C-alpha cells in the first residue's frame, strides 16, 4: 500500500478543489437555464390567459355561451 504523504494529500486536495470549481460553474449555468425556462413558461401562460379572455369575450359578443363547454374543476374561472 502506498504511503500517505503530505504531497499525496496536497495533490488530492488540488484535484478535489478543481472538481468542486467545475461543479459550481455547472450549477451556476443550470440555474441560469432554469431561470430562462421559468420565464419562458410564464410568458406562455400569460399568452394563454390572454387568448382565453379574448375567446370568452368573443363568445359573449356572439352569444355563444350556451354552446360553450361546461367548465371542468381544473379550469380557471
């Protein structure tokens, strides 16, 4: 078995430090991408809400509300 020396421990700690730095960088990149994804999903949700409101107004104006599908429990009012 190899003898544990200060040099060996130092080299091991240097490698661990390098690996940890790479992990921190990767995690930072993942957080940036997640933030971008969350913002994109929020934008899509806002657009869907606007379309839903416009559709409701069109149905009311054309008096089509009696033909509209009944709302399901998970639909927004």
